């Protein structure tokens, strides 16, 4: 898992089994309504420092969109800190999974279009 603090990402270790539920904590300092989405990219490349290249594409993330236990892939944004329960995909194993977090703001709507 990654946490973002003062403009830097910090690694955190997440150990979970397939089809289990994980907790993802999100802290918003500027609330603009909307929702979150989480995706997982399966990454089995050895640790950085080797000669292996890491190729991470949006297609990789789109293979595993995470949902809550009831199957909803949109997590409502809340002001402050929120704990989001996500169901991990079945039959996915990786040494260093990469988590993508998207915040789709809902505050600016014009003529039915969402401005991001």
C-alpha cells in the first residue's frame, strides 16, 4: 500500500489472501464531493535495482477494478479520513501489487457533464 504525505509516497506493507477484504484509508484535505475508485495492477517483477523493467499500463489496472463487499466499485468521497473496505480479486497473486486510487470530484457539473 502507498501513503502520500508532504508530496512523497511512502511504502506500506499489505498482506492479504485472495478474495479477502482489505481496508484502504483515504484522507482528504480538500473535499470536492464525488467518489473514489480503486484498481489493482498485478506486478511480479523483482524488486527495483535489478535489470528488469517494470511496465505498468492503464490496461493492467483496468483488469482488476476493486469493489466493496456488495460489488459496488464507487466509494463515496467523505471529508476528512475514511476507511474503505475493498474486496481483493480471486486468483491474483503478486510480489508487489500496485494500487491505483482515483478521485472523481463531483463538485463541478455543467450541462450534465462532469468537469475534472
